């Protein structure tokens, strides 16, 4: 891509300014609503979490708006997930770049309240970003990478699932099993595959079993006899019931980045997602069988991606697997402009009210008290 002209630079600047305004407007407003509604969380949790998931969905619609307005569209295919919107689902996504996050958000936004009741597992560095405030309050899990932290992080994940997923009425979990971006993991993954006689992948990497297995063991609800159980606490209504494999592909095998999407740097393009849904009863309970099941899914994913990049056809073309699940005709994921305008107006009005009645008075009080202390 050559150096952009004056009008293009102006376009970038306007998008950055708009994004900055959105962040200063919506994220503090979400945090303030979270604090103000805290009493309701203690006295009537079901109503509180219903309100919170609507607030969070409205917040994430800003990210989807930046994606959609830049001309970055999502084409989805595969299994029809409409019957799973209110189910408890573990969503597995291949990880290529920071753009994966807005792509997944764009795909999930129109699916009822899924995006508002999802728990994300993400790198701990995101906790220190502006959006980290909201994600932390929402109950997302921030995981620290590295061999020296692995066992400790899995213990933390188990505790987080028991203390947050089960108590906050979360429904979907988003996990990137590869543990990092494709370009960082590919070579290491291929070396590991050769040593262990495993499939050698190029368009994705062999998934790690730790977080996947921890999630299944902690909040999985189907054993090999078909009876339901949840380890701790026993609660059949909040346990994972389905595993959905989402294959994400960028045109020409070029994973763009989130910052480029936000400012509109990349040329408009269609990204593709393909879903394959499996009942949890199909996932083996033993570690060896579970690892093979997960590796098989990624070997299949590799074939989908290889054909897509080579021939430019849809991901659904190579999905010959027989599953007892209805499939959708490949289509563009819609962006509900009415919902976004309502969300925008709500957070704009909230920001104005909070600025006038909370932010400024609290700031003035802080300076008044600090004058006595210092």
C-alpha cells in the first residue's frame, strides 16, 4: 500500500477522532452504570445480569460499527447457530491477528444477546487498555502466556469459571486454543508436530489443550453415559452444552489488524467465518481422546483454509462432515443500524448526564479535599 493522499489522511484522522470520542463517551458510561446498578446485583441478580448484557452488547456495537463502516464485512457459513443463542457454548476460534476480535464481535452481534452474555479469554495485556476496564467488570478472563505461568494460569482459570461464569449467568465462552497469533506459533507448532507424529499445519497451528480441557472439566455437563453433571457447584443450567468451532479466514491469507480496521487503513474486504457445532457428549473425557478430538478439528480446519486460499471459494465447500445440524446459505452478517443508533444515543445521553452530575462534582470534590491534604 502506497503513501495515502491528503483526503485519505483526513479520513483516517476523522475516524481516529470519532473512535476517541466513542471511547471517552461509552466506556466510562458503562463503568458508571455498572457501579450504579451494583445494589440490584445483590438484591435481584437475574434482572441485573439481563440489564448488564444489554449494556455490554450496546458497548460492543461501537467496535462492530468501526468494522462495518470501514467496509470490512463478515460472510458466514456452516451450521445454523440460531438454536444455540441461549445455550451454554464454548466457541473455538483460530487466531491470526488482533483483527480476529472485531471479526468475532461482528459475527456474534446480531445473534440475540449472545455478545452481551459471552465471556472472553484474552491475553492479560488487554486488561491494561481502555476497554480492559469494561471487560474486567464484565467478567472476562485475562490469561498470562508463558511456560512458567501455565499451571498457575489454569488454576486461576478454573477459579474464575466457578466464581464468575457460573454466578453471572454467562452463556458463551470465546477461546483461541492456539494460544497466540499464527505467525508467532506456526514454526514452533510444526516442530512440535514433527516430534510427536501429529498433523503439520500451515494455515493454523495445533491447539493447546490446557484451557480447553480446564473449561470442559470445570463446567462441562455431559459425561460418556449422557447424564448431566457439573463439577463444582452442581448446576445443570449453567454448564457447557455445545462446542462450536469457528474457522476465520482473511482474503489472500492476509490477516489485517484491529488498529488498521479502526482507522480504515486497509482496503474494504470480506472476511469469512464458518461454524461447525458439536454436542459436548462427542468430546472424549480422557485426556488422550480429547487431544485427538481437538487435533482432528484443527486438521479439518486446515483443509478448509487451504482450499479457500488456493481457490478463493467459500469455506463451506470443503466441509463434507456429516453433522446432525441444519446449515445456512453463505451470507453477509447484517449490521443493525437501528440498534446501533439506539445504543449510540443511550451512551451519549448517559455520558452527558454523568459528566454533569457525577464526573465534574466528584472531580471538584477531589481537588477540594486534596487542597487540605497537600
